[in-house]
C-alpha cells in the first residue's frame, strides 16, 4: 500500500467534544486537520458531518475555527484542514494556492472522514466560503458522497476577480513575475514571496474600497498572523495571488446536488453567487444576509449566526 492510500489511525479514546487535531494522507503528503465534535460526543454514535473548504490562503485556525465551533454546537462533526503547502500540512511550495491541490486534497479528506465510525455517511455535507465555494462545488459535482452543499459569499470566478481587479499594466507585471518565478523554481528549487494584498498602504487610506478595508480589518486586525501564527500574508511568486483556474461558473449548469447559496447584500461576490444559483439545476435555495459585506460572513456574529442557522435548517432536509 503506498502513502497516498495509507489510512492514518485515529485514537477514538482521545477524541472529545470541541476541537481535535488529526492527520490524513493525500497525494503522498500528511495533511493536518481540526475535527470539531458536538457536546457530549460519543464515538459509538453517528453524527451528521460537514467537510469544509476554507477561504483561499487561509489556514484551519481562521474561518474554519469560527464555523467549526458554531456548527459543532448544532450537533455536527465538522472538519477543516490545511491543504498541501499550508499551515501544519506537509508540502512545498509553502502557501501556494492551487485548484490542482485543493480538489484531490478535499476528495481524500472526504474518504478519510468516511473511515471514522461515528461519521454518518448518509448525512454527509459540504460547506465552502469564498474560494472554498468553487472548491467544494467542483468536488461535489462528481462526488455523490456529498449529499448537499452550502456556500457562503462564494468567489466563484477567480479569473474574473483577478483580471478585473488590476489595470492591464499591473497584470502584465504580475504575469511576468510569475513566469520568472516558475523558471527560477524549476532551475534552482528557490522561490520568492510577495505580499498577498499587494502594495496597498496599511492601514488602507480613507478612499480605499470597502473590500480592501474589510480585508485589512479581518486579515490584519481580527484573524491575522499575530492571532493565527500558521497564517502567512505572503504568497510565492511562482503563481498569482489567487489561482485563476479556480472557477465554477462554467460548470454550474451541470450542478444537480441540493444547493444552498448564501450571499451578502453588500458583498462584492453577490452577483457571482446569484449567477451560480440561477444556473444550478438541482434543488436549490437562495439566502440573502441583508447588510452583510463579503468578510462580514467570515466571523461577525450578527451576520454569520442567521446564515449558519439557515445552513442547519437546509442540511436537515437531506
């Protein structure tokens, strides 16, 4: 049996309600995850289970921890993991965000979870936020082990977000830097890093966009490297700040899995969410959180709590 197929042992006697650190194998690498278990957890019982694909560039201690605590309190086993190259997981190049890692990593995380005796295979759900939304949808479109999917403020078109966010001259420089980075890494095994948020002043000026101000508030004040040491605000220049391959709008018309799309009325992702919702062809529901910006649904209770109440209500139907 090769490393990719190896099932790592979980000590059931050590599992307890709340957060539990576990490991699983994917692509020959040991990946780290946090398994949030409900109050009064009993490994002899069966629990509805959620696999969560996190916001791009994040580690499991950020939105995954927030959602895990809230949804395990509602009776779910909730799993968030660091993909290859991130956080406590193995792999190089560090902090390299790639669709081509996340899809097999997520598929293997599902397989791992289904080896656990307390996971209810008939009540197994997917949840993705921001970049995690197209990740979980791309997995679920061909994996019927996921019975229903919910997305929060899904950034379903990374190419549009990336190429639409920068002037052409800036994009040309970024593409040139990525090309040089790939060549250097191939020849030397070395790579450089750059700030994920580019050269914006920190804190942002008063005339900066709300999206930039919200990003600063979350990643530098509420859940930045000082509070989540495994998180890095830098990306390797062998790629772009986001992976332009991370797109789901092209596949949405084939999506038949029961689907709940949660959007913020003030989120820059609102229109992408609406487009994907309208294209999906299976059972589906739309839930709008009035007044919420994109990152309000990362961790602001007054917006997040009603959204997760809706998640719970939706999953209970499937």
